[in-house]
C-alpha cells in the first residue's frame, strides 16, 4: 500500500479530485460564483487524463452536453450555482426520463435571482427535489467537510452509474471555499462503480429493457455499434415514443421504484451524541458544523442534545427521522433558508414530537452561539 496523500484543499478542489478519481472524463459548464473553481480546475486537470473540458455558452447547453457525453460512454459532470441551476432543470428532467447517468454540482448562494452571489445559503433544497416537472426520482447528496466532499463526489458518480440517473451534489458556499488539510485514501480503498454494459447482441438490444426482478436497464454507448433511440417522451423498452397509458404508468413507476426501493442503499447520515438526547438538531452542509459545536457547548452545560445530519438529502431519510422523533422531546431544524427542509422533517417527525426551526437568509453563517441560544429557548 502506498503512503497516503495529505493535502491542503478547498472544497471545490476536493470535488474535482473526487470526480477525476471516480472516472470523470468530460466536463461542460459555465463559470458562476461560487462554483467557478470547479470549472477552472477541471479545465486544467481533465486534459492530463485524456478527458475533455468545454466551456459552454450557457447552463442549458452545459447540461445538454454532459447528457450527450454520457450517452457516448463517458462519466460526465457539470457545476453551477443558483441562477444556473434553475436553467438546468429542463435537461435534468430529460436525464431522468432517459436514464442518463451524470453528476450536477450545485454550490448554493443567496437568492432568488442573482441574489447574493458570494454569500452562503441553503435555499435550493426544494429545487433539487422538485425543480424539474413531473413525478421524477432524484438523488441529492450534501457534504459538510472538504474530505467528505471528495468522498461524496465519488459516491455521486457511483450512484449515478448504478441507478442510471442524474445525481445532484448540493454544496454551499461555506464548504466550497473552505480549506482543510485532508488525507486522501489509497486507490485500493476506493469503490468505483461503472454502469452495467449491454450484453445483448447488436440486433437484440433494447435500451430500456429490464430483466425480470430488476429495475435498471443495461446501457450501451453511442459509437459501440448499437442502434437505439433516446427520447424525452414517454417510451417503451425500444426507446421509441408511446402514448399508451399502461406503458406510461409502468415507466414512471419504474423510474421512481429504482430509487424508492433502494433507499437503504442510497440514504446515508451521521448521528452525533443522540444516544441519550432529549433534543435533536437536524442540520446539513456548512450549518451542521455550527450545529456540532453548539451540541458540544450544550453538553458542557449538561443539556442533553445531539445532532442528526442527513448526508443524503433526497431521498428523504424518513425511517431514521421517524425513529429519532419517537425518542426525543423536541427537534430543531437549523438551515440557511426559511425552513425548506424543516417542512419535510415536520411532516414526519411532527406526528411524534414538537418540531421547530431556526434559519436565516441574510447571507451570513448561523453561528454555534445562536444555535445554543435556540436550544436553551426551546
């Protein structure tokens, strides 16, 4: 085993490092604060491994480009922030129904519109889930440290490939621009998952045919000799459009089932000092760092509080939140918005315990002292 690499890294840099380790070989995007470093570093590093970087004319084209590259067999990624993420939504829907694996990084900033370009926020939570129209599945992951950004970027690619779906890596400006010393794992410690390749002969291949007992079809690459059709319309196993109600029902249900039926594989989280907690803080991303410090301060004052940190934001960790709500007296959801994730936590936990929120939208971090005051208040 080789000696581990220790680096001082920025969150955005760790994202690119993780993407390259996962096998990203195509990046298309448009520079936008606070995600710009991801494009800048990708432009420098991708050619060194035989990959391609393209700066597109806008975010809509960027999303279309990574879909095309993935269809051609390359692991692909794009990165953006609030306004650009809004523009990507139509093609995220296209990637969902056509089952094209790709990774979209959203480094959140204040909004709406151009909002606060260089300030932290967590206002895209619901947009990541419901930004594109229709009943579509989605996987959204959220790191809270630089090292975790590296790990979760790899996991984003693995999940995209495994389930043939777009995966969103939802960071915030705090994590994106933070610098930390990180110890990177050796290659033999990293799991890399690749899409299931087509095994049928050229004449027998159907791009959306699933074998009995499975939910994810194999995937041939354009250029490998297979001839197949891809459309954003409802389609049958051949890929050609159909308006038959039964086919439509089966397709949309399968798209959702491949995520919903695998939540135990997809959902990850951290529990901190919850064994005897009477109050639980729910926080994610950069805010979770303040929440952890607040928990430690509260414990020093003999207040029994702990933290639940969802790493997989969507699918929602319903089972874990429900179990948590049954054993604590109160839940406080802390986030840099007006309560977007609070609504989902309250939907589940509110049946069993009191749920309250603490948030802000002024572009400033929520401090440990403020969270501690909220803990004492409730």
